[in-house]
């Protein structure tokens, strides 16, 4: 029985030793994911060193136009009403069918009369 215990101890120590060697090998050989990335390190370093420039009120000059409100339109009531009224009263009314001297001319037109030429035209 003593021999079987010694044999089992030896077997256990051998297995444990092999597992330790395997663990050490995997621990000593880092994978690509664990390697340091130089580009990433530089990028992070520059991000941390970046300082946002301060914003001043004068920064917009030259890029934005100054606002000026449009002029108010002139009201028609503000014009020279008295002179406009006198000019209107002095105008001669024009009546259709009368000459400029006031004589009536006989111009009679029938606006509702159809043209005979349109009816006589043959339909295609």
C-alpha cells in the first residue's frame, strides 16, 4: 500500500508539474491582443493633451453679417392727400361713346353676337 501511495504521489506531482509548465508557457507568450499598440498609445496621448480653444465674442467677425432691420414701408395715408384730392376733382371723366369734346358718337357693338364664320367652318 505504501508503494501505491508513492506511485500515486509521483503521478500527481508529474501531472501538476506539466500543468504548471503549460501555464507558464502560455503566460510567457503574450498574444497579439496583449501586445502594446504604439499607434493607439500615441492617439490616446494626443487626445489627453488636446486643449479646447477658448471662444471669444470677436471670433465671429468677418464670418457673420451685422443685422440691420429693414425700413418700415411708407403708409399710403402719409402722402399728400390734399393735393391728390384736388387733382382727382379736376380730372375730366371719360365716358365710353363720347368724344373728348363731349359729343356723343354712335358706336354700337353687340358683344354677345356669335361670328357666323365659326359656324360655317366644316368639322373635321
